[in-house]
């Protein structure tokens, strides 16, 4: 074989097929630019045995550095490709591939996607459905197109005929036209989908067929988009075309062969080419239903949990007020119990504005609801967890002082400074957010369109340009409240009180930590899915507020109920004990001697 310039052979399925004409033009153009020789040759009709024989002759001539072929039969092609590779030739396939052969590259479209696109165009033009027939041919590329077409139309109103579909035209124009007429005589067929442009290559015969069958075939979608097919489309002789860039296939085949022959690339090159889609848009498009993703009946779920949180908060606060002089409640520090109830009540109230959208409220109301939600959540959270911190801090100060037998007066006002600090920080951030860049309710288009590029889904959400900054600041402030509460609970972990509040506060924080680990990523994922975002937010609020109320109040209720059943005339304390107490301002430290048992220290903080 001679050295440069290289000589390459390009072999289509058949030279009489009008579709391959532009392959030759692309091949010649690339050869001219690269100073190479492109020899475009093939058999007049599609015949895999004749194609294999021709390729064998080209290999035996020793004149070619490489060849490109459109595969008719993958098995026979694999044999001649192996022979060419053994002879030191570069080999690529185009349009139709032999995947399991030794070919070094494939240039062409994804034929499965090509069939899928044909089905999509049919659905675009006529989604009403019916029965269709397929005209196919030989070659693995056409098998893939059949699969893609069937998969796209599966589950739609279009069904393939069970009587003689597909028909095989063997890339023959006249045979393809005859098969179109055969389908036309079948009363059950509503359209025909040729997987190649063969029947349209006879322009006169195609026009005659369409003119005679316009009433029967209201929609015709055909593969390929050659110049004469586009002309027929302009004159309404076809409704949709899905074509390939055949000129580019020919051009790139020579480019890749040159790189393979010169050693620039070695193997496993796949160069995909794009589709060309042309269709006549119907005057009346199918009706469009847009999914607005409203909250709908989900708001009742939010209202239910809001009512549960509200009733629990009010119920526990009323019980605390009624029993405030009881020793059990006094020991639990009533002001802080009331603060906890107020905090959970405020947080739970956030579920009401959270349930607003533009389906059940006006734009103005939605805007106000967007602003209200972070106020309720942040203020409520701060009040609740500052109370947990403050009451634990107060108890720790009393216990540790009593253990050292030091006189100390600890009033509720003495431990409210952290609460006021956190509350002020929240207030400043929320006020700045509300004034500088307030949240507002927006409705945006969701990803995805229908076959006519119309929006099919929208979603509403609260938004502001600086929301991320303010959310981070609020998160840092309120995380401080959690850290302070945890620190005081850790300090008092060895203190034994009637209600083991340090233990319960630790459990509360574990619950919140788990809720945040699960909930925050889910909020990020569902930020553009209103229903999902709403459910996650509602559950997060419930998982923060309800454990606080249950773990702080239920043990006290059970203890109070148990003591009053045992000693109905006594506020608190078992019998047979010698009680000695001394006052430390607003705190009473009690020593008890229990029938010879070592003395223990119990502390009650009272007002």
C-alpha cells in the first residue's frame, strides 16, 4: 500500500439509495480539504453478500489505507472487517453499525433515539392515537429504530398493527411505495411510519399516494430529511420529518479514517451526529393542563398538628398556673415552665402561615405569611430553649452552692440575661430581613415542558435575594441556644432530682439533632416541590415542640399524680422523714434522713 496521500473507500448500503447521496458529498469535501482520496463505491441494490464481496476486492487490491461502510448485515460485516484489520487497514462504520466487530469507530446517530424521536413527533402532531404500521429494512440500525419507536409509543393511544407490521422495503423506493399502498387498503391502519425516507424518494409516486389517501392518513411522519423531502413538507405532503446529518457523516468518516491511519487515534471512537426535525405545527394544539402544585388538602395535616401543639402548650401552662403553689410544681420552677409553653405555642403557630398559598389566599396574604413564618419559628425556638437553659442553669447554681454549704440567692431574673440576649439577636436579624429584603411569594415554572414546549407545571414558594444570609445568621443564633441548654444539662448530669430534667433535656436535644439531620437535607431537596417541603416543615416543627412538652411536663404530671394519691393531705414528701430546711433567698435546700439511710439532698427552687 502506498504512503501519503491516503486513499479511503466509502461503501454505502446501496448506491441507488438517494439517502446516501450526501454521504458522498461530505466524503469528497473532507478528502479535498485533507488532500486525500475518497473512493465512493458500492452495489446498486442492498445486498449484504455483494457488499462483502466488494469489500474483499478492495482489501485485496492493497490500494486503500482504510474503509468506511454502512452495515447491511452485522455478521457478514464482522468477517470482512476482521479481514481488513488483519491487512492493516483502518475501519469505521457509519449510519449502521456492527457493534461486535473489530471496527475502530462509528459515525452516526443513536438509532434507538432516532426511533424515539419519530414517536415523539407523531405524538406532537397527533396525540389522539390510532393504529400504526411500520416500514423498515435490513441492518441493525433499523432494528434499533424499531425498538426506539415502540418504546416511545408504548403506553400512549397509538398501537402497532398486529397484521403485517413491520414490512421490509430493503431500501427500495418502489417496494416502499407498494407497502404504503398495502397499508392504505387496510381499514384498521390510521398511519404509516417509514423508518427511512425510501417512499418519498419517488416524488411523483409519493404525491399520488398522499393525494389519494389524505382522508385516511391525517398524519404522516417519515424518517430522513433530504432536500426533496423538505420540499414535500413545505407543500403539505408530509406532516413531520426526523432526519440525520448525512453530509456530516460522510465528512467525519474521512476525518476519523485519516486520524486512525496516521496514528492520531487508535480505536473505540464513537462520533454521534444530531437529528434534524421538521414538522408542520397543527393549527389547534391539544389542550394544556398545568399542575400548579397547590398544597390542597395537605393543609389539614398542618392544621391538625398545629392544634395538637396549641392544645398541649395551653393545657400544660394552665396546669402549671393552677398548681403553682404545689411543691412538685414549685420545684420545677413555674416561670420557666410557662416560658417553655409559650415558646412551643409560638413555634406551632408558624404552621398557620406556612399553610398559605395563592390557591387559598391572596398575593398580599401570601407575602405576609412568608414574612411571618421565620418570625414565629425563630422567636418560639429561642423562648423555648432559653427557658430550658435558664432553668437548668438556675438548678445547677443552687445545687453546686448547696454542696459547698454556701448561702446563695438565685432569682429567676438572675438567669434571664442569656434569654434576653438571644431574643434580641433574633429580633434584630428578623427585623433587618423584614425591612431590607422581605420574603415574598413567587410562582415559578417547574422543569419540563410538553411536546410543544409549553410549561406543564409551576410551583409557589417564599423567596428573597438575601434569604440564605439571614437563614444562616438565625441558624447560628438559635444553635447557640441549643449549645447552652446542652452545656447546662451536661453539667447537671450527675444531679439527682425528682424529675431528672438534665436527662430529659439531653433526650430532647438528641430528638432535635435527629430531626435536623434528616429534615434539613430534605428541605433542600424539596425546596421546589411545595407539597414535599410543606410536609417536611410541619413534621420538623412537630418533632421539635412535642418532645419538649412531653419530656418536660409528663414526668412531672406523673410524679404529681402519684404523690397526691399516696399523700392527699401533704404537698410532697414520703413519711417517716425528718425534714430540716434553711432558706437561701428564693431557694429551699432540704436535708432528709430516711430511717437510717444516708442523708440525701433535695433542692427546690421556689418563688
